[in-house]
């Protein structure tokens, strides 16, 4: 007796068995209670922005003196995947992106260590500032966003900002919160608005004002006096605490009288000059609040992220309870609070829905067993599945997974295969009990288990061998989908243990009093009597197989069968070639949000950007499914995972804006979010284009985010040439009817004025060029000179010197500002800036991008049209650009093309490298294909070890290609795209189908060993094993049915349902016949047939 029979004999009457079952159940309950709930899996995606200021430097200087050296230093970090840089005048932003899976803390420690141990790449003598390091990771994505807005015209965005900053402190007290910040509001400053005319009249320069403020705002403990046996602390000086203190400060003397700040400037304490705008708007889908659709209200948004490992649902609930408690106190009446993001609620909803599906799937499988075998057998199988799921849930928690959509889908998907072991064991116990009703169950059960134990163990490990290699897929897709192979593999192993330990014990208890089923023929000897269903199946298979097993004519019949099978496989594959089945990385999910990203020409003031956003918002408000939207001009909205990877948090320039659009809950609308987004795309783009801008509708990607679905990276020997090539490439993108949202990283030329200092004259007057630079910068850009002390403000209130906004429309007022001449003969006279500089109009410099140490220009786009798959858009563009002539200055030859990596010699000629969804798709399917191949090799090795034959494993694995006959037509029939999850289903099918083959071949071998002729054994095996094979196949299909309605995992469900259906039916014919053909005349495994 084998190990399975011995295990069942050991535990079927062991007092520990029910205790083990109870322990598994309790572990599952424990895991369900303690495992954090999240919408998406936790993935270690670490990146960091290293910001280095180089004031006054050109983009070329920044590239040469900051970006390139920084890239060379940072590229040496272990675990680094990519290093990007953006060099613009006065600033470099170097982004380090670590490989997926590198722990956040390890990555940041390596980054800090590398930067601080290689400080020599920074040149402080050139004016390069210290690097500012800003790490970013998945935990920086806010899980809750609260928008504070008001209908009260007396309240402004500044008032809302003050409320929000007070709320920040309260929300930070909620357990599990990480970062709480406010987006929007002008900021609180104490502005000192310079009056150039009065300053000139009093002989005061901006530098005099700055110096006076710095020197006056000083205070320090000076020591201790002892008087009357008591220590007295002495503090000298007082801080500036109010606008009145600033107004009273003396900045100079004129005509023997002190000159106060109030004499030469206007001091205002309050909101800053707006540099960003945020407002809240209502759509047609909003509840009736009395406000007009599309009406705008000033707003600010609080974004709240959570600490790693915290339950998103608990943190979100805590935040919402706290904000509700603050209404009427810190949040005054008249200030509305709208929850514009709640990933905790969506995580809970998704988890509850999937847990419900898990229960229904389990119940459906149990019901199947009830109808097929009986109520006692159904109870046994139901108990086995429940225990297996409970133990798998605990194992998932112990592995570190959270309760998220992928891990729960893994359990639902696993239902169909976790039940296999229990079904096979229970069905065989049921069959033995029917064949030998007079024998005690405790004697029958070990024999019944042992008969199917070997193939069941082998079949279980073949499924694990097929699934587990998927856990090693690289990139973002690997960790994202890893709960499927890991949870399913752990579940399969646990189900095997339960089938051999708990199932026999339950069978012994529940089937003890069972009667002989009516299907047993009383005239049939008990050791050989098949039930009525088996006899009918045997008659069917005899009619089907007899021509194929005929010793004379069978060869020709089998040849026709093989030809038909190969033809069916070829036709199925051709469905993808003729685009009846569209290939795509992942389909769009049905979310309750999308985003509109607006880019206006460089140099556009924030007010103009806001006006374009206003028009777009009015258009969006007309959409029936839009409940509300939040517009952000000059600042970024709360980021999601997509925004994290695309670095939307850096979008804080005046020409940039975006709109966060929230939709009616998906249960209350007929259209999916993707359909809604597509419907507004043209109107949104047209509004932006009318004003010279570019607006893109950005959806939450269902899987790993990329810069854009279609990305062409342009490389070459000269950056100006790269820009020219990018222009031609963009024109090719725009010429395609199916490419939308076309953009590039080439900035349109914007005006710039250079004030060139007359060095000779300045030297004669004793005026340093640095003094002129400081005065102009202070007047034009403003400078935060010193902070205001006192009060209970959370953030610093700076004292800012600047000119009034009305003086900033032209350069004339700036040129009237004066600097002090320091030459002895000048006598400290004030000299207008206009006498020392020459104004030269020019153009802003082009921003320079690098990727992995090479200059690059990006051209991006998205796919619209019927196919809606970026791969097809990319290949359409290829046909337009592969022969693109490069004519012009510094351009020659034809454009090179690369798909996998950057050009080998980027300086030899201009070339493009395709990126975006193509790169993710290539890497994912490459790794999945490799995992598939590894799985097949492992299955082959396992089967060789079991059957001790090199030919038999090939026969057993022969039905794997048969899955294509079901998978591809299934996708075409349901008009579904073939995605990465479809591929996961195909990989799982390899293990499931091989299990069926093993059961068939093993039973044929047993029959032949018992002396049954090969042809008879072949027919009998198909008939006897049809029932457990059909049950396990139906179980897998039923489990898949419950995920068929999910947009993301729809492909996996289709692969399983149609793949199992077709391949199971074909396997029952093809495998026995193929095995017969391969071994006929030699006996099973080479022996002689009788």
C-alpha cells in the first residue's frame, strides 16, 4: 500500500483528526480577522527624486555639470532599474527607479549612502546647491481625499486652507495615518509690497529693506542675573510677530528722520498672490443639493495616506469618523466636506463581494457533488474545501499577502482545482462502496484512497509545477499577480493533505450508514460491477473508439483524428492573426474615477490654465454619470498609483492642470468607466486645442502603469536633431486615426528677457553684478526674507519682499528699482537698474531629458478606435515611420528601430526605441512564456519519475495544446481580449488537463496489469474515469464562472471555462487512443499485450 493509503488508514479512526480539522478552521478565522484589506496588492515600488538647484545656469550647463555626473554616480546603486533626469534652466531633477521587489527602506539607505559618499560630483563653488532627496513609494499614494468647499461667497480658498490645516493635526491622530497634507489655497504670507517711487525718494534700496528685516528679527537668551536670591533670565531683542511690527521697523534715515517700512512699502498679512487654483464642481449625477450643475466652488483637498501594513479600510473609516466629529467645531458651518476618494471603502466592497463569490462558488461545487454522488459525499467535499480555503487563507497571511482583489480572485480561481483531490478521493470511495457494499468502510477506504493516491499526488504536483513558476515573473506584473500562483500552489498542497487525512475520516463517519446506490446492478458481481452511468458511458465510448482501435483500419481513422485536432488548433491560433481575438496586456477596469490632464504652452499664466480647465469642467458636468469633479490649476491632484509612476506630483507649473472626475457608483450606471472616458475624450481635447493646449483623458490602469500606452523614445547624436525627429514622429502619430492624446516632451519656444549687465559702468560705480541680480530677483520673483514668530499656525508664515502684482506686467517698473553705488566718488548714490543693464529678448531653452545616461525625447500617445489595444497602434505607427526620411540639418539616412533595449550605438544614427505598454507586455509574456516552459519541463520530469518512461509523459502532456481549441474561440465568441490573465488561465490549464491524462493512463495500466486486453482497457478507462474527470472539470468551470464578470480577470475565466470544456471532452478520446497507438503491440510501458 502506498503513502496515500497508509495515511488514510492512520487518520481515518484517529482521535487527532477532528482536532486537526478544527485547528485549520480556527487558523482560517484568525487570518480573516487579522489580514489587512486593500484594493490592490502591496508592491515594493521605490523611486526617489533627487532635486539639485543650480540658480542662473542654462539647461546645457545643468545637464553637463549636474545631471550627467549625478546619473553616473546613482547608476552604480545595487538594485537600480532606471535613472532618469530632467535638466531645465536652474534645476535638475534626477529620478532613480529601483527594481520591483527591492525593499523601500533598503533602497533609500543605498540612495542616501551613495549620494553622501560621493559628494564630489556636486560643485558648490559653482553655486550648485545641496541635493534634496524625496523618496516615493506605494505608501505615498493617498487612500482618502477629502475636499473642503463652500457655497458662502464670504469665504475664500484662503479661509478653507486655514480650516484644512487645522484639520490636518486632528486627522494625523487617527491610528495608521502616514501623511496628511492640504492641496490648494494661496498660502499665508506677510507681503511687503515695495513702492519703487517712494523708495527712490527716501533713498532706500530693496537690499536695505532685506537687511533691516533680517537684523531686526533677532532674539536670544543673553544669560542669567541673580537678584534677591532668585535667578532672572535675560533675553535680548524680540521677534517680528505681526504686520504692525514689520511696519514699525526702521530701514534707514532720510533728512535726519527715520524711515519706516510703512513709508516705502505696503504691508499685507493674509493670502499670497494666487499661484494655484482649486475648485469643486458638481455634475449631472450628483445628488440634488440646490446647486447648479457645473457651478464652481472654491475648494481645498486633504489627502491622507496610510502606514505600510495597515488595514486601508480601518484607516479610512477612522479618518471619516474623525472628520464627521469635527464638523461644527474645527470645520465650521458653511464648509462642506465631500469624500472624493476612499480606497478603504472600495477595498472593503471588493473584499466583501469576492468573499461572497467565494462562498457561492464553494456552494455551487458542493451542489455539483450532491447531484453527482449524493448528499453525504457533498458534505464531505464541502468540508474538505472549506478546511482547505481556511488553511490557505492563513498561509496567505503568513506569506505576507493582504486581502485584496488579486489574492481573493486567486482563492475563487482555486476553488475549481482545490476541490479536485477531494472529489477524486470521495468519488473513488463512493465507487468502492457501491462495488463492495458488504465490506466495512474502514477496510474499503484505505484501498480506495490508495488506488487513486499515486495519480492524485502526481496530478497535484503537476498543477503546482504549472502554476508556481509564474511567481517569478519580473517587473510590476510579477508581484501584482503573484498571489495567484503562490496561493493556488499552497492551496493545492493543503488540499492534498486534507484529502488524505481529513476526507477519509469524514467518509468513515458520514458514509457508514449509506445504502447501496440504486445504480448498482444486483446481478453484477460486486468486484466488477460498474454502475448504470458507467455502463452507458462505456457503450458510448465503445461506439466512438472501436473504429480508432481497430487493428486493421484503425491507423487511417486515427490519422484523420490527428489531422482534425491539428487543424482545429491551427484555426484557433489564426483567430489572433485575423484580429478576431485582440491581444492586450490587461483590459480596462470599471472604476469610479478618471482624470483629465492638461498641458498648456510653456509660459501660460495660471489664470489662463484655470480658464481652460473651467471650460473642460463645464463639459464634463454635462455627463450623466459624473457626480462631481475637482479642478487643479498650477498644482497636482492627489496622486494614484498611475500618478506615482508618471510623477504627476511634480506637475506644479502654471501651465499645468488636471481634473479629478468622480462617477456614480458602478452599480448605479449602465456604462463602464472606460466607455464614459472615451465618450468625453474628443470634446475635452477639442477645448484644449482651441486654446493651444493638450488635454488627455487618463484612466486608472488595471495593471502596471507606464509613462503612456504608446511611447517612442528618440535617440541620436544631437539633441536638436532628436527634437526634429520627434516632430516628424509626432506628425506620424497624429496621422493615425486610432491614435489619440498625442504629446511629446518638446517645449514650444516661449519668450525670455535677458538683462545683460554693463560690466564697465557697474565697475565704475562700484556696483556688483550680484547686487543687480539680487534686486531684480527680489522685486520680480519675491523673496521670503524672514519668518513671523508667534501664533499657533502649523506652517511658517514668511515675510516676503516683492513688487505689487500690477507692477509685474512689464519690465519698466523693475528697471526703475535702484542699487547703491559703492564707489567713493559716487557717494553712495542710488543708481537705477535701467542704467546698468541692456534688455535682450530671446527664447526659453529646451528642457533636456535623459534616460539611463542617454539624452532622449519622448513621443507619446494612446490607442482609441475599435481595437483599443496599444500594441496594434504601435505597429500601425511602425508602418508609417520605418521608412521615414531624415532630411534637414544634421539629419541623414533612415530612422533606426529598437524594441527591447536602447540602441547599441545611439551616436551613430537617429533611432527610436518603443516603450510603454509594449515593454510591459513583452516582459510579461516573455516571463510567462518562460514560466510556462519551465512548468512543462517540471511536469515532464514528474511524470517520468512516476511512469518510468520517456514516451508516456509526452502522451500525457499531449492534450495541453488542445486547450487552444477552447481558449481562443471562447475569447472570440465573447468578444473578449486575450490578456495576461488569459495567459495565466492557459498556464493553469496545463496542470489541470495533465491531471486528467494521468488518471486515464494510470487506470489503463492497472487494467492491463490485471490482464485486461489493451483495447478493452482503453475503452473501460475512458468510461470509468469520465465521471471524476467530468466532475473536476465542471468544478473548475463553476469556479471560473464567478469571476467571468470581472473586467480584469475575465480572460482567466474564459480560458478556464472554454479550455476545460473542450480539452476535457477531447482528452477522454484523444489520450486513451493516443496511448493505445503508442503502446499497442508492446503493452503498457513496453510490455506485451494479451
